[in-house]
């Protein structure tokens, strides 16, 4: 249990030696990860449990965090995935009818520290100019020189196959009967369709979106081969989001490559990158990534602009696109690829998070597109 009257100050230390102090350090031990920031104004619980944030230290740009507390329904996985969090102002008490516990207690029990009272604007500006980098959260009792040595010895995100860490160990099912009925209205559009979800760090709301449409979902481990998927009697395959370097997910690339043209494919975020790599494209690391809930994306089919929820540190390189593939979406902030589609086969992908949670719901239409593709 966290006791606020016994807390000591702490700090965030970046690998370039820059230190950002905070008033309070909620936690007992230092923590290490890649320092990133998210510009969403809501959804901190969903962000903290999103497997795509595995081993990252999250700085929230919105000033006040923790006011709605934590509940068991809004998690996106079965655990906290971030290495820690940095906030400007931490709510002293959760004030929401759905709250089951306070944010800092929940984080402390999971071994993920929270640094409160830090200058999150300065951290964000630094990462925007210098790029995401390795970092650590420390109590003030640890000297900076000692802390910097530990940060520089911590793993880098380049080449990290973190999808293997967050994937399920064995197959499991998610059906329409598993939906929280008071929040999700069921439809019959996908009734009778069996969907395989390749789990590289899948968010629960992806499963909810499929089940909401009546689909019977089977979540498969990241080690699953194309042959095993094809033998499962599925009507389509969703390639999930996830953390780390997509080029390091060798098994996933081979599995997706073996499924192109065999079953309808829908890739989301990391799944988009794996489909792109399987198609012969390359990926690269973005300077500071896309993490927020209001990123503008243009859909090439009609020129419409979608306001999107994003969370990725890598992107697909624009160049060498095979003639049977087309770019379907483009990021209007930096012109990076946000979607890919095959011109003849039932396969497409979206770089952003169409399932939202948090974020706009405009992308839900792509789950309908996937259902129609399977039918």
C-alpha cells in the first residue's frame, strides 16, 4: 500500500543524461524502459494496460491523472504493461462511481512506479526534439551518476521482439457471450464467422469489436504457424497490435506471408507492419512515435480525413511497394503510411488503432469491412 505521507521525491533520467525531478515517487524500486509520451486527454487505464506499451515509461501530457480511478472492466490486457508513468498532477482521490481503487495503489502493486509533480511539458518537448530514448525512474536517494550507468545498461527497443513476451501461451476463446452487455450492443453481422486472432499483444477491445458483431474468436499464440491457422477452419485472420521492433518478429512475418491469399487478413498496428514486411516492404523507427487520440489520417479511397487513435514507435517505409499492393491511408502529420491493401486478394491493414479505447470510434468501420470480406 502506498502511503503519501511517507513518500520521497524522485526523478526521470534519460540516457542522454537529462534529469527531470518530481515531487513524489510512488514505488519501491527503480524501473527502466523507453521514454515516450501520449497526448490523449482520457483513457489512462487503457493506455497503461495496452501491451503495445510494453517496457515503456509513459509521460502523460494531460495535466491531471487518476481522477476516475481504476476498474476491472476498462483494462486492455490482464496486467499493467508500462514500465512506469510520469504525471504532472496526480489526483489525491478517485472520484468516479466505477472506481475500484486508486491509480498509484494499483501501479505500486504491479511494481510499476509513478513519478508525480514532474514538468511533463518539458519532458515532452525534449523527447520531440531528441527522440524517444532509454530512461529510468528513480527515487531521489539514488545518485544520478549511478542511475545513468543503469539506464545505459538497459535494453534498447531496436531489435526487441517484445511480442513474444506479451502473447498468450496457449489458444483461448472470446465469444459474444463474454461481452459486458451493459456497454456493448450485439449485432448479427458476423454470426457464424470464426476468426483467428494472431496475438502479438492484442488489446481486449479488438476482441470486443469482433464479438460485438457476432464473431467467434480464437486467440492464438505468436508462435502459431500458417499451417496451423489454415488447419483451424477459420473464416478470417486478424493480425494484432503489439510492442517492439516488427522486423524482430520473424515467426509472425513468416506466418502472415503464408496466409496471404489463403484467408481474409486484417492487420492492426504491429499487424499492419507484419503484413507490410510479409509483402516485401521495410520498417523503420520513428523519432518519437505516434501516441495520442487525435492524429489525422487521410483515406485514399475518398479523400476523407479520419481522426485516429495511435500508438506505435515504428512505421512502414514508403518505397519499393509491390504492384499488387496499394497504400490506402496516409498520416497527414508526417506523411507516413497508415494503411495497406491488396488489389486482388482479401488482405488489408491499418497502422492506427481502429478499435480505439481510448480514442475516436471512426475506425470501427474497418471491423465491418473485415466481416464483409469474410462473408
